[in-house]
């Protein structure tokens, strides 16, 4: 990371040092020509995650501002009455999209914590669907394809057998 002036203090803090340690670990694992692409994908993922989170958290203030603007007459004089709602919405987004939140999510990305959370959520969804639909037949030839998508890497997938193996010719 570069040395930059933050709004509340100057220079590196403990979170920056943790990010640098995680980034150095990533540099040792990934070839240098792929590292820049990974950095861009991490940044894009963080920005998308923060945008979705801020939209979810600030939904009430967005609705209040939208209703205020839609009920007023057009032009600056009508919308001037909605400045408080606009300021509240902007403040909510500013709080959600802060540098601290960005760095926390970046650290979770670099450590792999977000991937572990995603795997746990996916596994919980699969277990829920298994409980709801216990006898649901798998489409022919798709069991082996779905096995890696829905099972954790530590699960034993050797018992999953496809009904119609696409490798063997079908009688017919």
C-alpha cells in the first residue's frame, strides 16, 4: 500500500500492516504476471459487495428521498424541500462506503474468509433443499457435474453415481 493521508490520521495503521502481511503471502503463492489481474478482481468484488451492502442498509432513506422527490413539483424550488432526505441518504452511503469498511473486506478477501463464508452458506442451502425435497431425482448425466458444485471439498463424493453416464453409448 502506498503512504497516504487518511481523514482521521496519517500513514499506516495496524489494519494496513495486516493487509500488507496477507498481500505478501498472496505474492508468494501467485505468479507475478497473474497478481495484477487478481488484484483488479478483488477490487471489483469488494466494490460490488459494498454497493450491494450499502443499498440494502440504506434502503429506507432511499425510499424516503424518492417519495419526497416524486411528490414535489419539478424544478429546484420543489426539490429544495427534499434536501434533508437527500443528505440523510448521502450520509448513510458515506458511512457504509468508508475506507475502513473497504480495508476490512479486502483483508477478508486476502485471507480467504469470505470464500469460507460462501461455502458455509452454499452448504446450508443445499442441506435445506435436501430436507425439503429428499427424494428429488437428479437429471440424467448431471449428478457427477453437480457433485463438485454442491458438495464441500472435504465431503466424500465417491458415492454419487450418475444415472446415465454421458461417456458410455446409450442403448436405444
